[in-house]
C-alpha cells in the first residue's frame, strides 16, 4: 500500500531523513517510533505531500506522490502534529469544509454524522473550535483526517497532550480504524505502539534502526535472557552456585530481605534456558525458590539499546 | 478550490474584517464622492474621484489580503489544504477571488449607487464614468494580487499588511516622481510601471487595451510569484 524507497530530506547540510526505505501493507497499523527530532514528522510530511523529498521515492498504492499528487492526496487522511483547525468554525462546519475540500462523493449528512459519532464528538458539533478543550480539538483533528474515508490514515503523535482517559479513548479509536484502513502513526511513547500497532519502525537520526512485528520486538532485539529469582538461602553461596550454571553470563544480588531471603538477577545466553538446571541445583542444596520472574526486556530497554547502538555505530563510522 | 473560496468568504463575514472593510470603504468613498463631484459641480468628469479611490484602496486592500496566506501558516491549517487534493494555483486563485469578490462587490455597488444622484442633478458622461470604474476594478485586482503575495511571505498579518502598502505606494505615486526627473529613459520606465498613469486614458473615456494588459499581467505576475513562494517552501 505504501512504499518508501531511499527517501532523503536535507535541510541545508543537515539530514532530517537519511535514506529511509520501508513498506506498509494494506490494513496494517504501523508505529513510527523515535526520539524527538528523529525525522518522524518529516517522513510523514513527505508521505502526505506537504514537503518534498530531496531524493528517493514515496509511493501510495503504486502511485508516486510527486508524479500523481492529486490522486495520492485523495487516498490519504492526515492529522499533523498540531491539528490544522480553523478556530472560527464549528466542528460541523469544519468537517463540511474538509468534505468539500476533498471532493467527497459519500452522502454528506450521513457521512459526517457517522464521523461525529465514531470520534465521540456528539454534543460539541455545533460549538466553535476555539472554545473546545485540547482533547476535543485533537478529536476534531482526527475526525478531519477520516473525512472521505481515505484508504490510508496518517497520525502524527495523535495522543500528544491528552489526559490518560482521552489517550485510551483515542487509542481504541485508532485500533478500530485500523480494522479497515491502513494506519501509520508516529509517537515517542512506547506503550502506545505496543498497545496499538502490528508493526514497529524505530527511527533515529533520520535512519530506520529497527523494523519488527510488535510481538517479536521485545524478545528478538535483546541478546540475553533475564531472570529474577527469590531464594531462601545464604546469599553469597547461592550467588556463587548460580554463577556456576552453564550458560549464565551474569548474576548479581538484586535485593536482600531481612528474613534471610534474597532476590537474584541472572542473565543467560539467548539460546539457553537455565530455569530447569537452576531449579535442580537449588533443590539439591535445599534452598527453596520463593518466586521466579521473567522480566524480559521491555520496550523501553529495547528502544534505548537500539538507539544507543545506532549512535555508537555512527560514531565508529565517523572515525573511519 | 470552491471549498477554499467559500471558506474565505465566510471568514470575511464571521470576523469583523469584512464589515470593517466595507464600512470604511463606503464611508470614505461617499465623502470623496461628495466633495469631488457633487460639491464641485463636476458631474461630467469623475476622474479625480476615482483617482482618490485608488489611493483609498492602497490603505484598505491590505485589510482584505493580510491574513489570506499568513494566517493559514500561523495556525498550521496550511498543512490541511496543502495535503488536500487541491493544486497550489487552485489555492492561491481561490483566495484571490474571495478577496476580489468583497472588494469588487462593494466597489461595484457603490459606483452604481453614486451614479444615481449624478444623473439626477447633472449630465454625467456614462462612458467616462464606467470606464473609470472599470479601470479601478482592474487596478484593484492587481493590488489584491500584490497583497496575496505579501501575505504568503510572512506568518504575521500586520507585517503582511504593511509590506503590501509599502509595495503599493510606489505604484500609485510613481508618476509624481517624474516631475523631478530629467532623464527621459527613467521617466518612461517609471510611468510605464505607474498604476495611475495607465489610468489617465480611461479617465478621458478611452478604453486603453495596453492598460488592460498591464493590470491583468501585474495580477498574474504576483499570483504566480505567490505560487512560487509556496512551492519553494515545500522544497526548502
């Protein structure tokens, strides 16, 4: 549905986007994740035809955005970082304006009422946008992006500045939209991608540093497995025995509790499961296991390690 | 394009701007009209009245054009219309036409109304009268194009308004400079750029084709430049 090839955007000498390539299939919800200033918004702005790329191609449904701007723009609904609202219009007038702007063919009344219902703007539809709260303005922006039922919807930081309840509402709404639209959303909030997206693209410093299905990303990107175990036994001896297990690359005392128990953090090689040998070893020594946790690497860790890694590589590259 | 035109028209009259423009224009033009034709008893030569009107438009046309582009940029609504299925020339022309409708509409109405007392109490020359009015309509079009261009250069409405005036003043007063200049070549250049010297032949009732071309191409040039400014920003 969306295909981006070797996209480059330069502002003066600075690369905002540096040779990005990716594909989004029909019906996917893809999360664009990256720290501030990574090039997320720039990429999305190029996809929607607001900015031009310095080089490279961006295609929607097989049509190049530069060669067929009108056809491509009809297929895309866009919510920019700051929702583009005319403050002197009411919500309904605003949606009607976009309806005209996009030259929609759907039944006007039905379609706009449907959008107002889906985005939960009932009751505010005849209020001036300038009198709405941030959350409702954001919703109005989202409503604007889905007028005309575009095949692709692009959200740039859709939950920015909303309260937790609104964030959950908007996320559910996006998930709902993802059922019959192709959705791209950018964010710097990790839990957001995790809860909404099928696939994650991590972008840092204008480059894509990871492209993974959401389910895989946490396990795969991390080299080692981590276990946290609480044991009733003499700390130092337990630690020494744990370190002796095959496959363990690192072990330390996480916390000592006053009752003679302690928790240990153990990291093992990715391909070794140490839980069984560990159980037998502790049982043999008569040190009961009180709890066993698999903290895994969470998205935050993955994100930071991926971003660090790419920065590290760039430094190495720069020294060559 | 129609959507943008409709939105601009609506925004003129949901904000005070449209009313302020029409009110100032009606009040000042009526006063100019009264003191220059009725009180002078010059029903047959309304030329000086229309020349004053041109000066009035230098002051009030920026009111109409100042926010056309700058406001969109400031509120980021530009992102909405530029990512919609509308071409850049379409956007610029829609906005131009909206401003022109307000300007042209109020001017045309006033011109027709003012003709009534003239014909009641005197013997005005209809050809000269409406030729002059037509020339003002053309010149106003050029003024608006310049205003649209200035508005595309900045995010600030007031800067847009003042730079529009700064650009319009030379066009209006260029010909008065000529009396201080001896060099024939420079005089020719200045008078061919001047909006008022083009206007003179209309005032004598002659339909001046080169002047028509001049006004229309001046509008076209500045609308084209506006499109280029928007285009350039995309590529920057």
